[in-house]
């Protein structure tokens, strides 16, 4: 037996069904947005904690490569996959609980010496194309770098607190490698 439904009742029911469908869609969209925001936050925490981290340069020790205020991206994953290499710019923790940014000059087991303003590694002159021609490096007597340590220096050798004062730094204190300057945009470059 079929039921008779007046036109106005049918329209009322259709209107209610459309409202239910709209409400269902908007609830679904809101839930999708909440999920997307939560996933984005989790990814941001994971990426910043374990892969990439923004930081900024403070002080003149890396002039002319970087200057105070430059914002840099640090690759925190790279040294879990490979060892630091000479010439790379790294960020590391100091015993004073500060983070410094310097260039890797000497590697574990090497002997470093600075004489006549030039760096020598195992008795051979180190080519340093990242330095200004007039850069003068203070004298360092022949020093053997311990296992699992790095000898680091700033590019602005006359105004840098580095391994000449701090000694070689333990590799396990390295946070990561500086990959590129991203701000200011006019200074954008890979390191």
C-alpha cells in the first residue's frame, strides 16, 4: 500500500534532507581540515627536530660568507649518513651551551698547522677559495686532531672564536651542516 504525501510535505522532507547533507558535508570538511592541520604540525615537528632547522647568524666570524642576521637552513640528517668533510660549514654546540657556525678545516687524525698566515694539513698548503685574499690566520703550532674531533675556523679569521681557542670539537656536538642562506632573499645562496 502506498502512502500519499502532499506536495508541501514532500518539499519539506527534501529541504530537510538537503540540510542534513549540507551539514554532513560541512562536518566532513571541518574534520578533513583538522586532520590536515594535525598532520602538518606533526610533520613540522619531525622535520625541524630531525631533518632541517632554520637558524640565524649572529656575529662577524663568518664574514664574507655570512653576516649577522642571515637566516640559514641546517641539515640535521646529513651527518647520520656521512662524516663531515673539509670546507663544509657546520653548526655545533659548545661547552658553554652556545651554538656556533664555523667551517671544517681539519679532520680526525690530521695534523694542522698555521704558519705565515696559511693553513697546512699534514704539511700541505690548504687551498681556501672561500677566504678573502688578504685574510691572515694567526699562527697555530703543529697540532694532531684527535679521533672523532674536527678543527673548525671562521672565515673572518681575525674575529672568530673557533678551534684556535676552543680546541678541536667533538663530532658528536655537531648539530648539522649549513646548506643555504634563505633570508634576506637578496643574499640567497648555497653554502
